[in-house]
């Protein structure tokens, strides 16, 4: 019979596929946002660490 003989099942299958795709896209966006936040935090920490070392070096050299 195929899909033509079962329109309800075909509709449910298509709906499930769309939901899965939307979930995958949303999950990918969240992962990208989390990665971006983590990367920004690491860069900020490295900046402060470098600034602290530079300040400490300048204090000891004076």
C-alpha cells in the first residue's frame, strides 16, 4: 500500500521528522552558544592572567 494507503501514518512520520530536525537545530545552537561563552570566559581569564603577570613584573622591577 505504501504512503498513499496510510496518510495518517505518513503525516505523523513527517511531523516526527520535523520535530527531530528542530530539536537537532536547537541543540546545535545551544552547544554553539555554550562554546562561545566558554571561549569568551577563557579569553577573559587569559587576559586577566596576563595583565596580573605584567603588573606583578612591573611592581618587582620598579
